[in-house]
């Protein structure tokens, strides 16, 4: 006599489907954040951008107008960052312009949102992040990238960095028709 196994096949298929669904949901939950982190790592603090920040840090420390370039960053709580992209503020204007051109810190041909920039701010970012959260710093829609980059960075609160500055650069790289924005920062201790 043959047994009726139709229900067994249905249960077996259901168990396998649930098992496969569980594996796919596990992979999805773990891979999607990794892909987002990969994108961040690709655009944030890549080696070329950190090197560009290093070169500008050396230029900033050697500049005769250092005090003018960083004025108000530590003293005034409403100033979170100074935009020092304009090379006319620097005593070594020609070197600044040459570095900006070579390191792709230039105006974007496609959109002002992608312009290369150089900012100096206090190294400890809690006040800067508060100004960003209150929409008092980098509040326009075109500055969304720098907002997310600064929010991504960790806060450091040791005594050494409480008195130091942070140099943040925004580079726009052009490869054919594709424009990529890269961010980097480096510590500046006078």
C-alpha cells in the first residue's frame, strides 16, 4: 500500500523556502551597510586627498598670514570654519594657486556644489557638529557633502587637540564625464 506523501513535499518546499529567505535577508542586512561604508571610504580620506591636505597644512604653517587665516575659529563660538580657498588671503599666493590647480581644488564646471574648497576649523568637532545640526554652518543645499563628511568624522577631546586646528579639503576629480568629490582632513598644530 502506498502512503500519501503530498503534504510532505509541500512542507519540505516551505521549509527550504523559509531557509533560503532567511539566508538572503541575513546577507542583505550585512552587505548593504558594507556597501555604504565602501562608498564612504572611497570618497572620504583617500590617500591622494590626505596627501593634498598634508601639502596645504605645510603651506598654512609656513604662511606669514597664519593668524589671519585661522582668525576667530577658536575664539568665536559662532564661527565653525573659515573658508581659506581664496589664495589672495595667503602670503604665498602663487604657490597656493599652483597647489590648488595641481590637486584639483578648483571650481567645478558643472555645478557650484562641487567646487573645491579649503576650510580651517577647530580640531575638536563637537561645536562644529552642533552648528551643523542647528543649520548655522554649511546650511545650504549645495554644502550637503561637507555636512555629511564632518558628521561622519569622530570627536576627539584630548588636551592636545583642543588647542589645534583641522584643515579640511574638498577636491573635485574629473575622469571623462564623471565628476567625483573627495574629502580629507588633517591636524594642524601651530
